[in-house]
């Protein structure tokens, strides 16, 4: 077995490191910052604590598998998982409120029938059946297998079985998520519910392929979970599992280039000029942050070129509140924008910055009932998040944060009076911590490959990619799966065809 250099200590990179160490490799992780976890960060102040990255965990089976494969202690022995119920409350501009049960298709259908109106639940249920078909068609090639060498078949083949729509003697099928909402769901509130799953990843539903229907299907089918103490605890558990498997971490060590020798990856060059030799190199950060042959297509590389242009970021507002959390509060509430079209235009960057900062975005309000996040039961910590255009500066972020606070007042009665202090975290803050301000989306089929990510294998032998900017894309489950795919390719070689 050989030496493996892993660049970055994000969740995908650490998942790869733990699995490779169990396989007998000597693994060293080089992380430019002073901590692990990538986007899974925690902010602590005055007895309050906040997740500043993802706040919920979908598809926990990915991390259960990681812990089973790397040690005797299962995931539930290392962190406390709590299934949130309801999975989300949605507030629509017309005043409609709907609470969606966790991991219950029948419950979701019934809730929509009660709250949205007769026939709404049935239409959503039929949509979920089609979403399941898209999931069944894409689960292996887009989550459990390395990216196919003939990946272009995934670019043009739309896996979502759109309902035929006859109009003016023509039969049309939905090609985008927005068309699915408009043509198949028959109610603007259901369409907004559908589109909110894409917006969370910075995707414009008007251009996102219809296959993005798998995003709400995954949530309804497998549920969403909270990690007691915050999602940062999941990062801690994975880090400690790496240490237990004798993975070495070098913090404050920025890798700037992948070294090449005799036609293969041979190590990493650090910012101080040090060359660290290795038999295999795993790039666990956005590929263009490290120089080397993995940043450009090479002969034999399985690497569709993602669409260029800026990627929307995430604006986060941390709220320290006086007063106890009310008994009927829910963990997650989505407050939908009153102007959907204006919101989508802002994400493209089309309006001037001054105009786009006045558009109320869709806001997610996270209110975990967790004593570990508050000084005592007479206080509450809350996190607001919204997707914002790339390049949102501090002044624009402050204006948007005020709009987010106003939107959150529908969820938090007396918010302004309860507010002790708040902090605004901009995409630039995220960039300083993680190297990128964008929100990587999961890999999706269709759409001309715009949402396929570069493959885990590269055109250079012994060089691999992991994390949200590589196959199978962003999101905690997908990052974890990238680690499994990389370890399989290193251990079994190019013949490796899947993790299950």
C-alpha cells in the first residue's frame, strides 16, 4: 500500500481519507485553514452556537455506511441523529401554511390536500411517483458509480418521465423544473414548493433540468435529520474516525500544485515551496483552486466541462434571541418570496445590484430545539439562510439581511423586540473559510451536462477528485459518496464500477 495526499479537509475528502486508511494506505490531509469540515462550521458567541453551513442531513445512510466500513462504532454511537417532524413548514405569499411530515408520502399528500386544496395532494403524489422513477433511473450512475466514460449519454437523456401536454396541435413534455411545476402541478404554491428545492442549491428552476425532481423525492422518501449539537458534530465525528484510522492532518498547509512525475501524480507542492511526495493524490477542493493537470481536460479524463459563469452563494444571518422557543415551533420553515420572478432574475445578476438588493428572497428559518445551542432555556439561537447572487458585497448583504429579518417575522413573532444581536455572513465570508462562495449542486442528468461534475478519476494516473465540486456533486450525501468512489478507484483501480 502507498502514500496518499489528500488536499482539503471537507466532508468528501475526509470520507475518502478514512476509507483509504482502512484499506492500508498512509494518508495525509493537507488543509489550508486551521480546522476540518469544509462548509460545516460553527459560530459561538455569548453562550449561543450556530451552524453556519448545512443545518440538516438528508440520506444519512451514506454516513452510516462510512462508519460501518471504517470501524466498529456505528454512526449513532458517535452522534445523536434526530428525525425532524415536520420536515418543513412552508409559508406562501397568499398566507397558506402547510406542514409536511417527514419521510411520509401519504402524510405529505394529506397535508397538501388539507392546506392547499382539493386535488393538490393527489397531483403532488403523482409527481412523486414520477420523481421516484427519475431517482431509480439515475441513482446508480449519478450517486453510486464513478462517472461513465460515455457520460454524454447522461447529458441528453432526460430521466424524468414528463406528462405529455397537448397544446395547439403539439405535444410537449416538460424539460425544466419550472415547466414541471407549471404544466404538471396545476397550482403556483405547489410549483413554488417544487422550485424551493432547486433554489436551495442556487439553481434557477427555469433552466434546471426536469430531473431535479429527484431533490424533493429524496427528502420525502428518505427524510431529513438533525444532528444533536449541530451538523458540525457530524464533521467532528468523521474527523475523529479519520484520526482513529491513523490519518494525519496538516492544518495551515495550503497545497498550490499537484506534482507530476513520469506521467503520474507524484505529490503536492505547498505554498511554502515544500514538495510532499505521494503515490496517489486526491483533490478534495474545487479543482481550479490547485494548479495541475486535473484542472483541464486530458486524454482519458472523465470530465464534462461544467457551465461557466458565477455560481450563486449563500447569505446567512445568525440570530441571538431572548425568550424561550414556543412549544409549537418547528425546526425548519421556508418563507417563500412574494415575487418569484424578481427573485429568479436577481440570481442571474441581471438587475443592477441596487435593484436586486430590494427583492425579498425565499428565506429558510432554522430553529433547532437544542439546549447545546443556547445559553439557557430563556434564549434561542436561530439561523436564516437565502440564496443570493455571486459577488454579493457587504453593503448589499446588509440590505438583503434586513429583508430576511422582515420575512422571518412571520415565523418569529416579536422578532425585533427579542433580538439581542445578529451577525450577517456573506458569500465572501464563506469564500475565506472554504475557498469558494458558490453552492455546489448535486449532479443531475439532462440539461446538456450543465450539472454533471468532473469525474473522480482523471486523465493523469493516480490523481483523483472528491467533494462537492466533483462527481456526484454537492450536498452532504453526495460529498460522502464521492469519498467512497475515490477509495474504490484507488483500491480496485479503473475496473471499479460502484460502491454497492
